[in-house]
């Protein structure tokens, strides 16, 4: 079953540019993964320190592979240093392909 992931990230003051650089690298590498359908990040216009990742994956196995990938692990290490709080990650099943 296809999956949708949302991941909300709050970045510490003064580290937004570093986050954006790391996020761009993560998005590029993740989009190249075999099970990735879509991968992007959004920047809140109301809160300059808030970001949201939107990801679509072929199935849970693709997500598991992504979470184990070198680029995701490296991004996690960077995020651990620059995030203001733990990311809020939610994984959804896509039941109706036409709805997404």
C-alpha cells in the first residue's frame, strides 16, 4: 500500500540556512530512491523556523529502506543539532489514490 509521510520540523534561531542546505541535499537524494514517488519540503511563510516535509512512497519497504539510507541518517545527525524540538513525523496509508 502506498504511504504518505508528513514531518514537521522547527529549526533553531540562526540555523535556517544550514537546514535549507541539508534539506535540499536530502530531497535530491531521496527523490532518486527506487520507492520514492514524491518528496518535497515546504517553508512556512508565517514562521520562518518551521518546515514541513511531504513524502509519498511506494510501500512500507521503501520507507524502511529510506530510513536506513546514508543520506537520511546523515540528515538525522544534522537535524539533531539544529532542530529546536523533535520532528513530528506521521505516516499515513493512501487508501484512495484519487484523493491525493
